[in-house]
C-alpha cells in the first residue's frame, strides 16, 4: 500500500500541532493540556490514517468515518442507554458526530446550548 506523502512526512508535524493547539486552546484545572480524542485513538494504537483515510490533514473527518469503527447512530444510542438522558437518542434526531466530538481540540457538550445536564464529552 502506498502511503501518502503527507502521512510519511507530516505525522510528527501533526502531533506537534495537535499538542501545541491543545495547550493554547484550553487547559485543565491543574494547568495541563486536556487529553484529546485524537490522543485516545493514539493510545489505542491507531495513527492519523485510521481516521484521515487518505485525506490530508487538517481536512475534517466526517461521521461516516466514525461509524466505520463505532457503528450506527442507533447502535451508539444502545451503547449509551444507561446515560440519562441518552446523548445519542437526541430529540433533534441523528446528529453529526463532530457536533460534540472533536479530535484535535476539546470536545463540546452541544446539548448545553439549551440544557444543563453537564455531559462530559469524550
């Protein structure tokens, strides 16, 4: 399999950008940079190409890519059924994953625009 040029030469740069962006965008209460969703994927042994399947970063990854590993929106709603209210059983219907989940910056609780449930979004 041919590895794209950006993947061969850009992974170290992307890692540095991710880390510096995290440090600039938001700190945790103890002054440390937050653990981002991209970091979680790396901790699981995945590299950039696992999500950026041939698209040169920083092109955004859409929900279709997320669903290849995490399943359909209905399957996610079943997996998070114990959370009340269930963030994946939204009254707004199926939402794009990136509405809440951000890989290279802190994720957001989109429900908090109207509700005060205090979801901690990975």
